[in-house]
C-alpha cells in the first residue's frame, strides 16, 4: 500500500522523461508525453492536496 502511494508522485516525472527522450531522438510524440505528464501532475497534485485536507480535518 505504501509503495502505491509513493509511486503516484513519480508518474508525471516519468512521462516527462519519456517525452524528453522522444524529443531528443526527433520524434514529435514527445510533445504528447509532455502534455500527458502535465495533466497527470495536475491530477496528482489535486489528489495529494485532497488527502492532506481530509487528514487535517480529521
């Protein structure tokens, strides 16, 4: 359970890393990975802040 919670924070940087590797190789799909990483980062931030809010109010 702890691994799953901590792995959530590494999804967006992984998408950025894949996007960077694709852009370095010349593939235009890297921009799609950067966009997906941005969306995942926003969702992750919302989930983590929601969890923190619930824990503070408990």
